[in-house]
C-alpha cells in the first residue's frame, strides 16, 4: 500500500477490549495465529481463548492488558502481510504505548505481554476496589489549569488530556464527587460540563499509583537487556507528550512515570500529525479517531478485516 506518504499508526488502550477481538485475523492469516501462540507461550495461559470466549477475566486488568497488546500486534502483523502496511511512526494511548513500542521493534512481544500483565496486576493492587475511580469531563475548550485548581486539596488529578474538549480525572471517589460539585458551583453560567463516571476498577494515571512505581521499574529492569531503543524515537511518549529518545534508560523512565502522571494524548496526536501524512488507528475499538478530529486531522480506524478491506482495496 506504500504510496510515498509517511504513515503513523496509533493503538487504543484499556477499555477497547471486547469478546472476539482479533478472531477474524486469527482465523484467516497465519502470522496472526502465530502471534497469539507466541503470547500464550510467554504467559502460560491461552490468550486466544481469553480473547475469543466469554471469560469475564477479559475485563480484569491483569488479563485485559496482555490481551489487548496481543490483539493489536496480531492485527498489525496481519495488515503488513496482507496489505503491505508498514508505518513510519507509532503512538498509543496509555496501555497502547506498549503496543506501539512492540510495533516499532523497541520491545519484543513475548516480554511485553509479561510486563503489562504485571503492570495490570500492580495497578489493581495499588488501591482497594471501591476507593478510587475515574471520570471524563467534557466541555468546549477545557482550561486545564482551571481544572487542576478546582481539585486543589483533593486526592485527584488530571489523568488524560484527550482533546481540547475531553479530559479524564482520576483519584479517590470522594475527590471525584467533590470535583463535580465544585465545577457545578464555580463555573460561569454559560460554561457547562458533562461529567461521566468511567467503568474502571482503579484510579489509573493518578498519584495513587505512585506506590507501585518502584516495583514496576524493577519489572522493566528484568527485561532491560531485550529493550532496543534504536527505534524509540519513532514512538510518542504519553508522559513527555512528544517522541521518546533513543536512550533505553529514558524510555523505561517514561514508562514508569506514565503510571501516575497525565497521559498527554493531545500533544501525542499533534506530534504524530506533524510527522505523518496519513494516520491509522489499529485495535479492537476506535476511541482515538474522534480525538484526532478535534485537532483537524483525519484518522482511519481498523477494527477488523472488513474495515481493512474497505480502506486498502483501492491501493492494492
């Protein structure tokens, strides 16, 4: 499909999972079946059965994370084999950043699924169920500084800056409730906010995650010898809001910091759009496409082989 244009691919993160994800690729393209087998061998449990069945564990963080990464890499490899899809730049939202690093050749899949399974388990253990949560704040041209000031003194913070009109906050549930009240009381009459609680099991990307940073850093160090940072400068960092450097220690530091700090996705999108002429979203869901629209950039989403066929049939 290469037509001389530079291409970026982006991968959604947790919340995009669904039963049956990747099954069409698995059944029709041999390299995709081998991808699931590779992940299964690394983890010691059947990843394809988890993804294709009705197992409720798919929504448990420690299983969700390796399942999504495996599915997205399966899809990318399938697109490369069938359509010659070879991106130049890579990005991913939260967990999707790990997929992007695998896609760029920075981290091997077998190690990465182990890393993100541990990451998911640590995240869930960091805060007891029912204590923390997340909520999307939706309004036109959200003032991030104002939102942070609104949360002064509360155990909550800005988790994701997804677009000019959507920000996710994260922290203790009582702090989330208080933030909603403060926004309602202190905002100008002409400034309205929608406040949507997210169905998550922990307050991701908040300071409540700081307690697991050292253990996650140790996990990354265990696989440090397999991290090839040569291509990392083609991958955006959620923590930095720009591209990684090609220094392995910096990459690992950014991934550790990502756990308890803001995902600067809007800046990631801008950095990718400045480099690439075409942007594609690859994954079981398509939450990122609409975020790109808010910065005036087109992003085509590929959630299955049917979608891929519609997009690529004119270029092959």
